C-alpha cells in the first residue's frame, strides 16, 4: 500500500500519453525528448569509456573532469558542483536536503510534476502561485508570490526557460523576485535545464547571479536537453557549499553516484561542442515555426515560445473546453499526442484549454504531424471531443 503522502500521485501524464501514442501509432509530440542524437564525438567518447573499462562507481561528487567542465561553464569553483542522475534527482535531493517537514514550498504553476512529488516526499506543503499572462506569453507574478509567503515558507522553485509554457521570464521580474527572496530570507531552487534553448529576442537570466542570490540558490541543469541525451540522465546541482552539503546528504542515499562512462563524454560536450549546440538551437527555431504555423492552420490560438522546445496552443477557438479530454482523444482520432497543461496545476480553471506540443522532432515527423492536425475539425464529434 502506498504511503499517504504519495497517494495523490498516479502514473505521470508523460507515461500515459506516450503509451497512448504507441497504442494508436500516433506521432508523439507529448513527451519532451528529441529523436536525433547528440554530437558524434560525445557519443564516441562514451563508447570509448565503456570499452576502455571505465565502468565502476564514480566519485561521490561526480567525475572530476565533468565537475570541472560544469564549473568552467558557470564561472564557479569546482567545489560548488555536484553531479546528479539527471536534473530530476538534483531537484528531489535539493528539496529533501533543504526543506523540513511541515514547511511550505512555492511553485509557479503550471509546474513540472516532479516538483510536487519532491515536496510530498519531503513531508512539506506545496503552495502554487499561477504565472501571469503577458501578451502571448507568461511571466512571474512577484506580487502574488509575495502574498503567498509566510513564516512557514522555506523555498521557491523557479523554472526558466519554463516547462511547460515555453516562456523565458523577464529580467525585471526575476530581479524583483530576487529582492523578495533576500528580504524574506528564502531559499530558491532554480531549474535551468533548458538554459541553452533560447530563441532570438529572448535572454536567459541566471537567478543565482543576481544580487544576494548566490548564497541562497541551488541551480539545477543537465546535458539532456542541450546535447540530445535524455537517456544518459547526467545532470548537476550548483550552489554554495553549505547548501550543496544538504543536497549531497540526500543524493548519496538515493543513487550514490550516476553512470560513470557518460560523464567524460558530457565534459567534452560542454567544452567543445558549442557550435553543435548553436546549430541545434537554430534548427529548433525553424521547427518551432513549422509547428506553430501548423497549429494555427488547424484552428488553435498559439502562444509565443521564447525557449525550451514546447509550444502552448489554446483549443478554445475550436469550441473545446477540456484539454485532458482533447489530449486523450487526439492519438486515436488524429494520430498525434500532446500534453494538457491543467494536470500541472492546482488551479486548473485558467489552464483548462491550454495544450503543450513538443517540436524537438525531425522535420519530416513534424510535417506529418502538421498534416494530420489538418484533420482536426473533421475529427470533432457533436460533443466537441476530438
């Protein structure tokens, strides 16, 4: 029998929709993983490490070569870097290691579902504060966050570039948030796993670099999204040693260490594959336009995407009112899978018609998805389900 604090959590929406995609031979634009590999030399190094017998436990903090590469990329000391099993472990270990049972953690909704699970595992309480809509995107509502802070508030979890909306939060809003955190002595977990997936016109602000924030921030990222290796589960947590110590204490009893042979390969990518990364992001920008145009042609309102590889479309112009129902019917009737935003919220009413599509797929896959989406109106029944 599942413990009470985890009973609200069933199968993740990503697993559910991916299974529906397989069941109906649908194009999976739901779960956020690319269908092409990362840099060739990075892959070769991983293979060389395996065949060269580098297959035993890594040091507890991670392979020194990767820790150094991460430190160089962020301008911090190597002692401020912990290698984790993906960003998700870094997130969970941060909450477990720094938040006491009974304290509150503020999340900005819609929020990545792993945040809610980590907070529950820690025996803490989740307080969801909605993002505010600004034009065709979203930003941090600092006034609403301030109103939610009380004596039990321990931490704020921030994610920019933001999954699932594709927003990149403004420098002004993040600076105001930093001032609030300093004034109220709050810790911050900054999830920046999409930090390199930024499109023209947008600028990513690293929260830990704002005044007063280094000493109260753990920043989490990974190689998964930047170098198309989601299955490697190689991430890192960065922060001051007193905070990082809490993260280490939790992490060491979760997985102890991550996969050893991938770490030198990721170190190579961080140091030597920036041109590959720039080309990949330029390709994503073209894919973003391709899918955006297709969604508009299918009759949806399309929100702006400044970063990540997600587009949020509003199904209300189609006469539809429930994103979950829409997404559950889409694989069978149209042959495409997507993710409803309302499942990432505690206040679903304002997100009920918002649906997330991922464009991190090969061009021919996206073109076929767009072609299938043209049949959207024809697939709608009298009850306005797809």
